[in-house]
C-alpha cells in the first residue's frame, strides 16, 4: 500500500494526475473540489471520495469506511 499526495497548483494538474495514478487506486479529495464546475463533475464521475475537512468526525468516518472497503476488495 502507498499514499500519493497531490498539491494542485492549476486546474490542469488533474489531467496529469490521471496518467500517474495507478489502477485500482482509491482517490480521496476535499469536498470543495465538488463545486468547481466541470472539474467537480469529472471528480464525481471518476469515483473520487469527498471528505468535509470542516467536519472532522464525518471525515474520519468516511476515511474509516473507505479503508474497510479497500481491505475487503483488496484495492490500494
């Protein structure tokens, strides 16, 4: 298992990340990205899991459920 951290400096970074991220990878992003027009739609359609950084308990719950699913389905 590994973690890839991406610090977006421009909206085009997302396109480059698609080429770098390995198959069967589970992407997690801040919920604010969901509201960036076509970028948000593309993120949602690609299956990105969104977390609300302002609601710590909710973010931890989502990450915990994601980790359980990842173990069960044997994905990174």
